[in-house]
């Protein structure tokens, strides 16, 4: 095993903070939707006990977002007619220098037959849809500010990023969601917990240990956590003049000595036990148990996986499980222990990140 030592030069907190533009909580408006119960029996819900959206909003208040700048609609309050109306009225209250945070938790859908519905969020009256296009259109029409953070914890939530990219103009969007637009999402609160940790300044989210948590770090930390805990990839994107080093929080404690354990890294074509110490710019700095610290090195996402997980090689012809049926396809690539797969006969827009358990060799 040949490992190349890498030396990490860390910035001091003061110099790091001075170089990064920072989010201003006191000039922020938050429109949040959390739907855990739905009208009728068509869609399953989740228990009210332990809901993390409430905890996340409390973290935002503690960060300095004024209480009257937060609107939270949940369950029966979030009907299709009320959602659009409330969002339109709410965003008009903000000023030209303000920031908007949009958050949704519940069910998300994707309608392949109706482009107008395409990727959508599901209101309480679940027979209707709240298209991501409608969300972004409403914000663009009424919000006087120029910076918006779009977040969502639901299936197909990455559709918000795709829609934001279709709206170049005076508003810049940063999008951070639990799943890709082509993928379903876990029923756990893992992603919303990530957002809570970001707003709270949890040192675990400060991946490069420089004392601040930037949007780029938050996105990378969420992707890593979702991949290793929930077997799915999160989505992140920025448009306009929002920089990747936009500071979302300062770390509230000393840097963690370990970001994630129970991993394997590939070096020289072989897989070895590895622990992640830090991360930056899409790469991960790992230590190799049993080897001297001089062997610590940077690895890319395609050379990292959960311990013991075997993955088919790129280009392998496989069968992919979707909705309890198996479809022919192939492996496009692997990252963080997940496989990007292509379904035969479908476009690349339907490519999906899946765990190895949803892939098998043709029978």
C-alpha cells in the first residue's frame, strides 16, 4: 500500500471569517411548510412526535431570525390554495436587502405525463400538486430581495434546483435538498437534522475546521451524511452571485477530530479501512487505521464507500430494482458507496443514485 502524505494548512478563524461573505439572520425571512398528515388515505403520514422541522425553526430563531419573520404552515394549514396565497403574501413583506429561506417537508412527486406538474410538492389536500415552478415563480414575482435559500426534505426535492436554474435574473438561488430530482427520499428526519446542525453551527459541519460553515461545506456534509446514513444523494446548487463560500454559521465549538468512521478508501486499486478527518472542495482527507499518520491522504468520492460494501464496476450491465420490479440498465459511476445507474430506454434525466442492494447482475 503506497500512500502519499498531505499537509493541511488551516486558516485561523479571524482570517477565514474576513474572507467569506456572511448570511445575516436578522435580515432573513423564513417560509416553512411541514406536512405530516394528509387528507384522505391516499398518502401515508408520519408521527407528530419528534418532528425536526420545529427544532430547525427554533435554531433559526436562536440565530437571530425575528419571530415575526417566520411563517410555519403545517398539516391542515397547508392546502393547495393556502400555500400559494400565503407564500405570495409573505415574500412581499421582505425588503430589498433581505434573504428568504424556503423550507418544505412532506411528500414530493414527479409527474412524467404532465410537464406543468413535473416535479412538485404535495399539499395537505394530496389530490392536487404544488409544482416547484409555481414556488419559484411566486418568489420571483413578489420577493424584493436578491438572495434565496431553497431547502426541502422530500422525494424528488432536487427539482427545486432545476427550477431555480431556469430563472436567471435579479434573484440568486442557493438550493440544498434531501434528494435528487429523479429519486425518492427517506422518511427519516436526517436531512432536516443536517439543516438544524448547520444553523446551530455544529462543529461537525465545519469540514475544513476553519471556524466557519460555508454553503459549500454544508452541501458536502449533507451529501456525505445522506449517502452513508440513508443511501441517497442530496442536491446542492447555486445561481447568480451567491458564492460557494457564503457563510451560514460560525462553529460553536472546537473542531471535531473525526468527521466519519466505518469507511473504506481505495488506494492503488485496493480498498482499505479509512476514517474521514476533514473535507474540502468535494474531496475527503482520511486516515488509514494501522498506518502512520504520515500516510493520511485526500480521496475523491469515487474512492470512498461504507465498510464492507462491494460495488460493480463502471459500465457493468445490471438489473435495477425500482418499485419492486427489476429493469435492465448499466452502472454509470460510483461515489460515496452509491451507484449512479442508467435505465435502458430512458433518458439521462432518469439516471438515479441507488445503493448496491438495488442492483444485481442480469439473470
